[in-house]
C-alpha cells in the first residue's frame, strides 16, 4: 500500500465496508497502479477535481482507491464508487502525467468492476437501463424521436423548461431535455447508398461510420463528410448493417455490451476491401481505435479487431494526411473569426489537435482564435452530462465562457456530445453563436456556400 498523499480530505480508514472489492475478471493491474508517484501534476488538468475539489475525485486519488481496494484495505461500496463515477474519462491526466501513468487503462478496468460488483440504487439503475438500451441502437431510438418531435412542435418543451419543475423532480431527465437538439425530418431517414463514387480520379476506397447520435441528430454532418471525401477522390462505402461503435457502453463499464457492438461493427465492414475507415465523431473514433484492446480476450475476433482498428482514421486526421485536392472558397466576404473546440477524445485520446486547425486555416478568410483552457473538458463526456449534471453544468459554463471570450463568430466542434453541451450553455447565456462541424465548413467551402453573418 502506498503512502497517503498529502491533501486527502477523506482517509481510507473512514470508508465503510458495504460490499466486496474487485473480482478476478481483469481488475486494474498493480504494475500500472504502481507507476503513479502521486506528484499531483494531474490535479490542475482534471475537470472533476476542479469542480468538486476533493482529492478522491482526482486521478491520483482514484488510483489510490484502486490500490486500497485491490489490497483489501477499502471496499467497493457507495463511498468509493462515487469517486470513480465522478471521472469524466477525458484523459487530460494521461496527457499531463510526467510519469506516463496509463490512467486510461486503469479507469477502463475499474468501471466494469463497479458495474458488476456495486449494487446501484433503483433510480440509478433505471436511468442507466434507459440510456444503454436506447442510445446505442439507432433503430430503437428513431421511433422514440416521433414523440420528441411532437413534444417540440407542440411547444411542450418550452413549457417544461420554463417551469423548471422537471429539474427539481427528475434532474437527470431534465439534463437529457436540456441537451436535446431540434428534431427535424432528416432524423427519420437513412438516405445513403451503400457505395458512393469518387469525384474525378479515385484515390482511396474508404468506409464511413455514421454513428448513433450523429446519425439521428446530426445527419447534415454525415452528409457533409461524405461530400468532402468524394470531392477529394474517395470512393465511399457505407455498410447498411453497421450499428453503434460501442463508445457509450465501453466508457461506462458495460463491457459485454461493448464487445457485442464492436463485433457487429467489425462484421459489417468485412469484405468491403476499404483502405481506411473514417469516423467524424471524436468519442467514437477513440473507441474504434481501441477495438484491439476491447476484444483482446476474444480468440475469434482478436486479430480482426486489431486489423480493423489499424484502418480507423478521424475524418480530419485522414484529410490532413492525404491532402485536399479541391479548391476551397471563402465562407464569408470578410475575415471570419473562428474558434476550434478541442474534443477530449481527439486531443487526449487520439492526440489529434494540429490537423483540424491545419484544415480550417486552408479555408480563405478564416482567422482562428485560441481559447484559454482549451484542453479542459466541456462536461459532456459521453453520457456524463446526464448522469452527473451538476458537475457537467459547471464545466459547460466554463467552456462556453472561454469560447465566447475569444470574440469568435463561429465555433467549430468535431464531436456531437460537445456540440450539444456547448449549444445548451450558449442558449442558457442567451448567446447566438453559430456552431458547426469542421466537415460542414469544408463542405460549404468546396461547394462555395456562403455563411450568413
């Protein structure tokens, strides 16, 4: 057991033993735990520690808890599980750590342990059951959109939000409602053919993953992505059998569900003979690149998963690598002040930061501004803003304030969760600032579509 770091506000000895510890199924590895020297460099970059202010809600605090549970000095109960739940999984600590601690692997191993061994309350179980049985399945979610469409069209959403009653009675449902985008008729149709030919000389044959939230709530982003790829010499393949990438359950410790969805995704691209597999959502991309790890103990899929992950590229990463072949036109007649929002699973998870900026700067008249605390999570973190709405709201307010302080007229965001979170807090501040995906901006520039200032 390591020495308790200075600054802990709650000692291990005060944690009540309510249930057992980790089981034998892939607990966090001791050798990874031992690499943490508790230096504290992670504290300033950890969003949950910034908001909550407790040592146990920091990466080194959680690592200490993992160590204590493994050694039988603490129990996996309410007092400890809450600190693992408070982690956004943004991976900023992985980027910051001078000792190279693989916190991403530690928290990824701990969350399934929590889900298997910690008995959650009934309200918690109900909301999680709703999320994990609905959101990763577009075919289940799409019929539900009919009710949401009517809910918005009849003005019921405005009424519910104006009363504030839902937030008092069911805060997590209120959190869902707060990030609900405008439902349009595009959400009810899949209009992509299986194969879309390249424009001009064919350079690559690429697969495109449509996503779940992206497919239903941000269909224009997928359409723009396909147009940009084909305009730059890519033949696009979109398998009809593809489903969820498994990011949502994987990030929340629903291991078996994540494995099943990953296998389905791999099978959907089998035999397509694509050079690359393109994804335009940051959180999805990070998980897709982790398939080799997710299915490491699956003898049938292990090698397939590694081969699949090796082909995955974020859309911006891919285009920056192969280069644009089409001419870009200005989005506005005057200089356009723009700020790029770094999604955590692009910046920290995939180490992609320069490429989006390189692409955006190729658009004539674009002037990029940089926000302070660009690497700080916006609070979305998959479904975190639904499960931990208070912490998420604090982070969302900080993020939007920092983006607005740049004076930018437009925010470029490459992740649907981030976009929903930022739009929510822009609305709460009464600010009307355009927010678009970088692929939409490139698409507009290629098609010579002008933005209205």
